[in-house]
């Protein structure tokens, strides 16, 4: 009888020990993950570590996830959606163990852990969009106008929760009059100044708080409400008011992170904003023949004529100044933003700049030029123009993915009279420019006065 009585007692004595051990292991795992998170975040602040991470990423990861981390066969690694966890330690674990069923091997056995941590740091340094986004909906009953209403955080909340896709979603409210508040972490580029751009209607009211501080608009117009943002990670809170409005235009409210001069919507942080940019993807690629586009392109003068070659090296000629104002490697361009934005937004190159305006290939002494025409002859684009009393032809072609050839011919007149003996060349770490007809010194080309034709070879530097 005593023995039977003791058995349950012994079991109950073991339960607290087991519970304590389980709790200890959980806390130890959490502490270890936190330590790894801090180490990777430290790497993300180190230029040396980021360069090392970028090098390994471009060697191993870019084939599936793209050089710009936008995704391909593998996931987009810079947007707001992280299916397998967004903490640095979680990403490191995913990189180390892989997902063989999805075709991604584990790299833990291939590379030292330090190198993988540097890759994760590099990926995190490129992160865009919102994370840990939550919402609160405050139903409002008032006869006041939308801009007169004084909001209180002590107002009753009808609905709240986590936003599963980390995108601001104006379809969440189920009432007519309300204030909806979104809060989370916002990631913006570390290397450029950006703005929050909200395309809202005139009577809408939106407030933005960054790191606890209310931010005033730098511009407040119809479909163009703009707030300056900080660089990198920042705490984000936005309040959107809909009070006593006749029409419901919520689905048309688009919110983006835009560049400093608002010429490019870099990415959407609302459902409708992201959809807008998805619709604005119309890639033009020179896959089987040379392509020519006369559309506004970010980074180029509006009067540029852009040329895409099958060899995946591209250039732009300014028909207003008769100069070469840009060159880039990779695919040609995305004209979607120009179409969707009704020509207000510029098209975007699908590659990497070798140089772009204000860097250019141009006569050192500026003269008035008169552009005549351009023609596509097989793989070569021919530009004809006049400078002073002289007539010039430029043949633009590509001989390889790394080489752009510019052949100039003086059709009439004098090189000296046209002031074409000296040319300024772009300063670029991505290019080597050579000429067999002239002398290049300090980014200037000098030609003999009796020259009738001359050639420039633009060679992309290979890493």
C-alpha cells in the first residue's frame, strides 16, 4: 500500500524538474538566437563585412535570387514578405540548412559560419518595406469635419491585430467612420535619402510618426502627400482618417517609398501601392534584335534616345545636345512606370549603370547642334546631326556583353571648325575607354585636326 502511494508522488516530483529543464533549454535557445542576431546586426554596420557578404552573395546566391535580390528561381530577399522568419538568426539557419525540397541546398557544410553571417548581414542591409506590422481600428462617431476632429489614443478599439503580409491594407475596416493606425518597422535604403509618398485624395487626412516623432509633410497636394524618411531601419506609425466622407476611395490610396526627387517609386508599402508597381512592370529586352526607345528614363535627359543591344550592353544619345549621355550593362529597360504614371514617372533601366548624365561623351566646347535622324541598320544604330557647319554621323554598336563601340564620321565640314578636336569623357570606375585615333588624358580625348573618322571603345570592367 505504501509502495503504491509513493509512485504517484515520485512522478509528481519529476514533473517540476522536467518543466524547469524544458524552460532552461528554451531560454538558452532564445539567448543564443539573440546573441547571433546582435552579431549579424553588428556585421551589417561594417563596410568590410558587407563587402565580403556581397562578394559571396554574388558568387553563390545571385543565380537564383538575382543580383539586386529581387528574386527569380528563388524568393525576393529584400521585400516585406519572409515566409521562413525574418530574424537574422532565422535567416542564418535557413541558409545553413537549406530547403532541398525547393531546390535550395544547405550552405552550412560548404562555408564557414562567419561567411554565412556576412551574407545574411548583406541581405539585411538591402531590406525594403515594413516588418512586424500591426493595426488598430478606432470607430468614430462625430459630426466634426475630418480635419477638425481631435484624435485620442484612449478611444475604444473595435478591431486590432497583426497584418499578415506586412502591407498597409485599407480594406480592414468594416465601418464607415474610423481612424486606422498601422505600426511596425520600416526599412529604407541605407545609402540614399527617401520619402514616403501617399497618393491620396484632397479630403483625406494622414499622419506619420517616425521613431515616435510626428513628421510634417514636405509637400501636400492632390495625390502627392510627401514626408521625408530616415535612412535604414526606423519605427513607423501611420494614422489614416476617414470621417464623414461621401465617397470611399480607400482602395485607391497608394503608398510608396520614393527617391529624394520623387522621380521613382522604389517600392510600395500598401496593398494598392504594390499592385500599382506590379502593373507598372513592362520589360523591354533586346533578346533577338536591337531595340530603340524614346521614353523618359530615370537618370537620363528627357530628350534621350535609348538603344538596347542583344549583347546586353546599352546606351543613350541625347537628341537635344547630340551627345552620348549614358551606358549600362544588363537587360534594356522597364517602361511600365512611364505607362502607368502617364509619362510622369520615368522608365527604369534593367541593369547597372556604367555611366549616366551628367557624365557624358561630348565635345569640350559646347556648340549648338541640330539632330537630323536615326536609323537602325541590322545591329547598328546610326545617328546623324549637324554641329555649326559640319555634319557628323555616329554609328553605335556592341561587339560583346562588355564592349560598346562608338564610330564617328565627319560627313562634311571641318573638325576644327566644328570644335570637335577635344572631347570630355565620363569618369567611371566601371569603364575603360580607349581610342585608336586620338589621345586620352585625364578623361579627355584629343583628336588630330585632319581627322575624318574616329572610334571610342567602352569596355566594361569585369570584377
